[in-house]
C-alpha cells in the first residue's frame, strides 16, 4: 500500500510540475492565458469573482500560475510539505473544474479527477511514504509544535 501511495504522489506531482514548467518554458512569467481564462468564466458558479480577478489581478496570475504549478509539483514529487502542496493543487484544480462551466461530459471530468488525486494525496499524507515528510515530522522542532504535525500528516492519522 505504501508503494502505491508514493507512486500516486509522485505521478500527481509530475503532472502538475510538467504543466507549470511547460508554461514557464513557453511563456516565462507572462502566462497570459490565466487571466484570459478567468475573464471567460462569466457564466460559472463563481459568478463575477473570477472575471474580476482576470481583469484586476493579471499581474499576479500571469507569473503565479506557472510558478505555483511547478512548485506544487516539485513538493509532491519529493514528498516535502505534501499536505500543503496538495491543498494548493486542490484549490487550482477546483478553479479549473468550476471554470469548465459546460460540463459536456457531466460533473466528473478530467479536472474533477485531478481534484480527487490531490485530495487523496492530502488525506493520506502521502509525503510520509518514501518522502522527507516522515523525517521532518520526527524533528524536535515539529514535535514541539503540534499544529505543524497536521500539515505533515502525523496529527491527522
């Protein structure tokens, strides 16, 4: 079971790292599709919020999407701060999922499956399996700060 959890974590991380690094290679810190995508979300469940973000936060979204995708992916691949990274990934794919307002194939689509991957990695504290989270959670620093244990997985399992 531990092998499978680690493999799931690494593959989910590679998926997101690849998405982010590809955007960085192709567009640098000017990923213009991010704001454009948000501006097109007029008929979604989130209403005017993403449109406002696309119009007013392009300066943050253009560099932020590829950087955070790459960092989330790296954290998962290496198994460091896995719960935090998986939470960030879940936020990203939730926005992607809601942004797919058509739902031509129903509510269960690729973005939804990505959300399930991130939630699974988060709930299982997958960095504890063949990742440094297992070592980090045994340090004196973390043991003296019980709230950090939840971030790493020990407190929740």
